[in-house]
């Protein structure tokens, strides 16, 4: 789809996470307004993003003066000061306008954020911890993405036992109740694999399933 106008992003809180989001969006060519109450933090980012201002996001007037309502997306990346994160989200929600994405410190913080109307709550530390843990328990697991409380997606490198088998012979659907959504081969991606597709060394399977089923499958293939 062609976009006539570029999306406008604001990122509040230039800790490691906020900075990384702001840098990445800027690198993709988007306009980014970076906000932090600490002037040193905004100075550090001023050469990277379109605008960097020092302001307290719990100050409604300050946010209004920055025209925050006109942005498409606001990312609230204040971590430690949970009160400031909640207040900021509440003010943004009351103003209406942008999609509000907020980083949560823990489950309780996340629950509150959902209750007050955050459009998306993210848990970078928890999610990265989960991904690293899955990779560590089985080196064939290249990535692990949680879709919901029940479902996840794993990227599994084809083990020795899998190589040469087709998907019908592999039969992860019957054995583990999981579905192979795609097979990556080098830079190519087969997004509608058929039962006769045979696995080669280096192939990566993208598999969706219930978490318990995926864990069983991971354990079954952990030695490959
Ligand atoms: P990370 O783990 O991503 O480094 P963190 O979760 O430890 O960050 P903090 O360091 O607590 O998060 O906060 C990130 C940034 O948010 C800090 O640079 C801080 O100055 C800024 N910040 C905190 N409160 C406010 C506020 N009310 N308005 C604007 N910025 C704020």
C-alpha cells in the first residue's frame, strides 16, 4: 500500500530502550520527536532524531505545547518511574489522537496500562529473556515469539534427523499438534510449504503452536 504521508512518531524516555526505538525509526526514515526530562539524554540523541526536546511528560501543558496530539504513534519508554509512566499514558489517552505504545516494567504495571487504555503494552526484558532462554535450552531454536498467553511461534533449524524428510514424514502436526507455517532457505522464504517439501541442511522451520506443544517438540528435537 502506498503511503502519501510519512508517519510521525514521538518517543518519551531516552533510556536504552527508548533510544533504541528512536534510533531505529529514524534509521527507517521516519520523523521522530524524542522527549526526556533529562536534558543530557535529549542532547545525546539530538543529532540522530528530527527533534529532541527536554520536557516532563507528566506535565499535560508541556505535552500539549509539543503538539503531541498530532503524532500517529507515541511510545512511552519510561521504565523505573512507574508513576510517571502511568500518568503520562493517562494524559496521552485523555488527549486522544495517537496510538499509545507503552513499555511495562512488570505484569502489574502492564495490567494498569491496559486498564487506562494503552493500545499496546510491551515487555522488552521479559520477551528477550524468554527468547534467550529458549535458544539456550536448544541451540536449534533460533527465535521464540510469544503470540498470546497460549500460543507462540518458534524458528527451528532443521536437525540432522529432519534433513531429507518431507513435511508429511516429519508430521509435527500429528506428533505435536504444531503447524509449519514457513520454511526459510538462505534468503528465500517458502510461506506456503506443502507436505511434499523436503528439508535440506540449514533450512529453518517457522512453527506455530500451543506453548506446551512447542516445548514438547523443542525437547524432542533438542539433540539434533
Ligand atoms: P532502559 O532499561 O530502557 O534503559 P529504564 O526502564 O531503566 O530504561 P528509565 O531509565 O527509568 O527507564 O527511564 C528512561 C528515561 O525516561 C530516562 O532517561 C528518564 O530521564 C526519562 N524519564 C523519566 N521520567 C520522565 C518524565 N516524567 N518525562 C520525560 N522523561 C522521563
